């Protein structure tokens, strides 16, 4: 179901952008060329950050269209990404009324003058390193579970995992690879049942892919996809998701006063 509170949507948007944007902050001081050729080259050379938004029970991708646009707007305002866009397959992005789908940062200092310093995590530091490569931020609202939210978390989570891989492959396939490995981060924002789908999808990807056995300290722990994609899990955010189950759907009745103890 759609989120009931706009504050929850904004919080989720800020959470995802704070983590993903920190990965691009080291390259944010490099001015982006205004020529189309230079923008394309920068887009293809840097890491790609994917944010997958997952609707809930009896929902549809457009239920979370506000969140989709809020995340893109926050990324654009941050100015640390060379390109902020919807995925080519995203139906919400086709009806975008916030910014154009392909939004190149103008590189102006005024856009970044008031930005707060974001603490880097190890994943972002290792992916970016000391390079000045430009990052791409892509938002996608999952469509695989529309009309199919009654057949269990397992099947819904598997469909989501497959859609995520399809979107990643499709976006990377449109780029002319200029380097051996493409770094990709995955973030998931799931609302209600979508949070459970997201949890299962992470576990399914862990099962489908294999962890790299590289021992290079300059490369963050990651999974290998199609031999040349280094996949890093980044942010997992859920809103109103029943991770501990629903009170009236347990195998045996649990008194309300006991729920706190069980949850902890």
C-alpha cells in the first residue's frame, strides 16, 4: 500500500541519497564538461548506483512515484553525481514531472556551498578511491509484483531479484565499456510488503551470485555478475514492513504485552 506519511518518504529519500551521494562526493569538485560527448564519457567511466523502490501489498509501481521523484530531486540537489536519472525500463520515470531523466550536474560551486560533509563508509571509499571519476545514480520502481502480491514472499522476492539483475544488465549494456570492471551499488527502499520482498531479494542475489575471492585491500567485498560487474550492496531501507510478522497472523496467539519482549 502507498505510504501514509510524506515525512516517511522524505526520510527514506534522505537516507538513500546520503549513503549513495557520499560515494560520489570525492569527485564532486571536478567540473563536468558541457559537451554531450564529455558527459557520456564521464557517465560510462564511473560507478553506477542503483536505487530500487518496491511497492507493497496489492500495490503498483506508481504508488511510490512521489518517493521516486523525491530521491531523484535530492540526488540532483546534492550535485555529486554526473548523471541522475530513471532507468530506461521505469514506468514512473516516463511520467517524470520533477527534473529531466538525464540530469548532468552543472559543476557550479554554488550548488555545493551549503552541503553538509557526509561521513564516508568503507564501501564508498574503496569504490571511488582517490579517482575523480563521475558516478551515475539510477532510480527504478519495480514492476514485477504488480497484481501478484498474494503468492508469498519467496516468489515475490525471486521476481524482484530477477528484475533487479535485468535492469542492471540493461543499463550497463547501453554503455561502451572502457575498463575491465564496472562497479555497481544496489540500494533498496521497500514499503510494507515491499520491504519483505527486498529482504528476500538480497538473500536470493547472495545465492545466485558468488562472492569475489579477491584479496586486494583497495577493492571492497563484492559479488561478481557476468564476470565484469562488481556488485556491492549499499543501503537497505524499509518503511512499515512487518519484519516480525503480523500480530493476527502468527502460528499461535501472542499477547500484546509480550510483543516487545519477543521483538528485542
